[in-house]
C-alpha cells in the first residue's frame, strides 16, 4: 500500500468529521462508517452508514453524505473523506459525480474498490488511521452477520 501519508490540516479535519460520524453510527447500533464532503478545504456535509437504523440497503456512509450535500452543479473542487475503503456502490457514486479526490481512513478491514476509483482518475489517499481500523475491527467482531449483510456477503 505504500508509506502512510501525513495529512494536512484540512484533510485531518475532514477525516475527523467522518470518524465522528462513524462513532455516532456505532453508538446507534449501526455499521460504523462515516463520511464527510469538503469543498475548498471546508466540510460542507457529513453522513454515516444508516442501513441498520433506517432499514435502507443503500444508506451507506458515503451515500448519505452525498444526500446531505444536496444538489450541486459539480464536485470538481471537493474531497470525500470516508473512514473505510468504499464498496462498489459508493465507489460508483464517486466516479459518477467525478469527485476528484478521496481520503480513506483505512483499507485493512475491507479493501474496497480502490482500483475502480484510480482507473477513473480519482486521487486516492489511504491514511491508515488506527482509530478507524480499531472501530471497524470491533464492529466486525461484535456483529459479523450485519457486516456480511452490509457488503453483500
């Protein structure tokens, strides 16, 4: 995967906003994946995986974040932050809206579809944040069936 990058202040703030969402989802009994969307270095929307809470199979963290961002004329000056490597559905949304950059908390507990993002020109930065990894590891240990359901296993 390469060396762990050092995040600048804006990236650290974006990932922190996503992590707070993941913690909130975990406290609610949901899948602890959070996301935030920043434009020109300022967080404009956040979201978390609400699949369990809302009974909606499409309510992944990145998708709820994009819903909260509302209609936009474009995403060219945005960065999406997510605590976990995006699944195929979420990676597809990133590609669809041409979000140019994604900062990922961790890709150890779930490898996601980083090759799809990169193949479409998305800059991908994996922060390898131990808080994100530890939270997901704990969730996978406690709720293996819910996790399998979330990733379509």
